[in-house]
């Protein structure tokens, strides 16, 4: 078996629940959306509620005209596919922010992704695809642990890719996005753009006609949105086509390429544990940039933030706060690489779950 070169574990031991973001961030889903998918997956896998086809309405014709022109596709072909798509009431409901957001709790969030079954599945996956993981690290500079973490968190290593037809989901959210959403116009425009990318991919690869994915149109092992497939997906198995739903090797290369494209720095840790002794006003100021690396090591130390296991770190750091329900928050100092992981899903909770799952799988392999 190929020997992996995993980074040293610098993760903290405390835990917290999903940040309830209002907006979706391509290619993954928000934590709230992922939580809904996790809780309701079995129900929707067994029974997806499907409404009527959209038909050749004026809105369908106008949308087809815009997308065919933008992506240089046959207008009649585009209109036919949009018209044949069927509405998904569940997608319309699930895209809305939760009425009563649950309190953020890293303990609960972490526990959901670091179960024994998921870790064991990750170990088996890593052993089966050792060569591809090592090759991805060589080409893109991204350690196997973080690729494993993403695939484990997103789809349980391909087991939960979503029960909704991607075309139905994207047409529904392009033409019938809930008007009571606080960002309805922006989100509808987002899904319309994603539909255009999906149609272009479908035109070049007709087998995608019945592709399944999430209620938001993310698909495959890594749950890429269509625009991310266009930008970052790679034919890593060399079979002449990109298939993120059936080729684990393509998924491995594509996730590593995604991180590299967003600025992954080989050899840089993702984060450091910290001890917080700052006063209330200084702490609030340090937390204001959230996950964006902003502060020098010396500035953090001057303000009462002791960064552990680090000497003379030259790059900017972000002070990240993770809530633990009624228990005290967990804090960490995130590096540029921690920020890169949040480009997949703009959430510190998500990023730390990816990191800790991947490193736990790595530790199991070493033993």
C-alpha cells in the first residue's frame, strides 16, 4: 500500500453545531442545508415528491432564450429540457432558512461527522484509492487527509449523493424560487446561472439527463455545483470524461484541484490551538473578520491570545470562535489553508469537521 504523508494533528478537542447560514455557497451546501439533508436523507431517498412539468410557459421560453444565448446552445433543445423538468416542492421548502434556528453546537456537529462508521469507511476508501490520493498530493500539493475529509463530510464517501434530479432541482429554483426568502432575487439568479452550466454539461454528455444530487443541484462524490464542475473538475482517471458521480478517482483529483485553485499552500498547517485571555472589547475586535486571516501572531499575542505550538509564524491568522451550546466557546487560530477549506463551504464548523475527520482517518491508517 502507498504510504501517506499526512500533516501533524493540530486540531482542538472541543466541539459545536452547524452555523445556520442563509446563503448557499458553491460547490457545497450551507451547514443548515447539510443538516437538513443529513436528517431527511432516508425519507427523501425513499420518496421524492415531484410536481408537474414546467411546460412551455412564457417564463420557460424566456429562460431558455437567455441560457441558450449565454452558453451557445440550441434554443429549442434548451427549451425542451427546461419544459420537461418537474417541480420539486421539497427543494422549494428546503432552500428556505429554518424558522427556528438551533443553537450552534460544535459538539453535536462534530459527532455527526466523526462516527465510527464514517471513519471506517474513510479508511477503506483511502486504502482502495491510495495511489490516486498520493498522485493528487503530488500534483496539487493537498494532503490526502483533507481530500478524505471533504468526501467523508459531503457524501459519506459517495454513499449519499442525493435523491433529487439535478435538472428538476435547478429548474425549480430558477423558475419557482420561494419569494419569501430574504435573498430571493440573488439566490434565484444564482440557480439560473447554475442551470446554464448544467445544461451545457448535459449537452456535451447526454448521460447526465437523469443525474441525481442534492435539492440545490450539487452532485457527485464531492457535491460540486455545476459551475464548480466547469471550473475545477478534472478527468483524474484518464478515461476521457469527467464523472464525479461514479469515478472516485475523478472526485479525488477534483477536490484537490479545487483547493489548489483557491490558494492552498503546501506544508502550511490549517490552524493552531489558542488560549484566550483577551478583554471583551479586544476579543470582539479580533473576532470581527471571522474566518479571514487578518492578524499577525504578535498582534494576537499583544491582545491576550496565546497561540500554542507555534514560533514566529510569518502569515496572517484569523481568530475563530466555535460555540459549544451552553459550554464555553472553543477558539482557534486559522491559517490561510483553513480559509481555503472554507471556500468549499463558508463555515468554520464545516472546515474543522473536514480537518478532524481526515486526520482521524489518517491516524487510523497509521495504526
